[in-house]
């Protein structure tokens, strides 16, 4: 399986077939709403503000943290030791409280590949993005839906997809 879902991965979902460009756009929206990249696994250096003993990293799946540096004074970075990490929540506990400090954190985080339970959500987002923006109302028999009010992900995803998406989001869905 690729890092990014392919048209073949989503061929059985409503709205298929999807182009790779549509899937990429849907994944981009999913990542934006989740507040982090989710997949694939990446190695990167994050810069975060530090106040207190606990730091919420912009990730919900930390695989490894190799080094943490206090770079408040860029000419004199200080390596911080004694920290702990809760990998499944992306939370760092620092050995002492910080106050208005800037840290660089070297870490590996994210799922190796797109979790399969996100496929229906990605397909739903791709389907919604494919709709003609000039159409402002959907109607089926006596039922009607005004598209102009669909401003949040959970307002147009069904409950199962919104619940799945919420498991991968750093905070409440926008």
C-alpha cells in the first residue's frame, strides 16, 4: 500500500471513481481539519513554545523523540534531558517547568500509511469537493439540503465518518 490512498483503494466508495488529484485534495483537507499530517510517518524537527511541564505536540502518534533543544537563544542552544513522552497522545513531560521558551524537537511521527478506516472519510471529502460550487441546494423527493450552511466537516459527513475522523484530530473538528 502506498503512503497516499490511490484511486484503486477508493474504487468501492460512493462517488468513485476518484482521480489522484481529487484524493490528494481530500487528504490535504483531512490533514488540515485533523491539525497534523496523520500519515505517512515522517522524521522532522518541530519548533514549539514551552511554558509549564507538559507540551502537546502537533501529533497523535509519536514513534520516537531523539533530541530536544532549548533554542530561545539561537546562538546558544541547550540540550534538554530527563523528558518523558506519551507516544500515543503526543504529549511531552519536561523535567522542569519552562516559561516562554522555544524548543526544537527532533522526532519521528505519524502512521506508516493511511489508516484504512479513513478511506470512507477521504472518499466522502473527495465527493463533496467534486460537487459544482454553483449548486447551493440538493433535493431528493420532499427532502432538501442547503449546501451554503455546510461549513463544518461534521455537518456533511455522516456520524460514523465524523467519529472516525475525530479519533485522528488533535482537537474538536472545525
